[in-house]
């Protein structure tokens, strides 16, 4: 009941300072992960949108989803999450094969957002883009909740 916290406030402060000292590296690290998403998309195209290729794309997008949140890119997190929702299930993979332009739109949006350092969706174009992509994925009815 009266247990001491696992970390004291000075440990948390040191961890936050260490993370802040790495902030200059976040952009190139995120760009490298986005390059992996693009490479996975190119492989998926080359492999005829096979399930293994789509799984590799899912894995790369999932990595970006997590890292973008850590690197203060919530807009990119949301874009990557929408792509993951699209290709997560067998039905989603089939939909991606039928509508590869939807996959391409997600990947291109992720690339552009990171390239142009669009971190938030407060920009009206960014907000409209994510809403349109998410609506298309939702409309397909293939995304898990």
C-alpha cells in the first residue's frame, strides 16, 4: 500500500534529459524508417501484392507508427496507423490488392509529412488528408477495431 515509487523524480528528469539530448537524431532516424516503408511498398508492387510482401509493409508501417509518436510526429503516427488498419487482416490485404492506390496514398502521405516535417494535423490540408484516408479504410470494412 505505501510502497515507494519504482523511480524517483530525479531519475525521471534524467531520462527526460537523455531523451531530449537525442532529439537532433530523431529526424534522420524517422526518415530511415520511412525509407523502409517505401522499400516495402516497392517490394509489394514487385511481388504482386503478395501476403508476405503486405506483411512486410505492415511491419514497416507499424514501426513508423510507434517511432513517430515517440519522435513527436502524431500526424505520421495516425497515417501509419491507418495503413496498418488497412492491411492488418486477410480481408484488408485483399482490399489492398484491389485498391493499391489507397496503399500508395498512405505511404506517400507518410513520406511527405516526414520530409516536410508536418508533425501535427492542425494544418487544414493535413486534417482533410487523414480524414479522407481513414474514411476510405473504414468504408472498406476490413479494419479491426
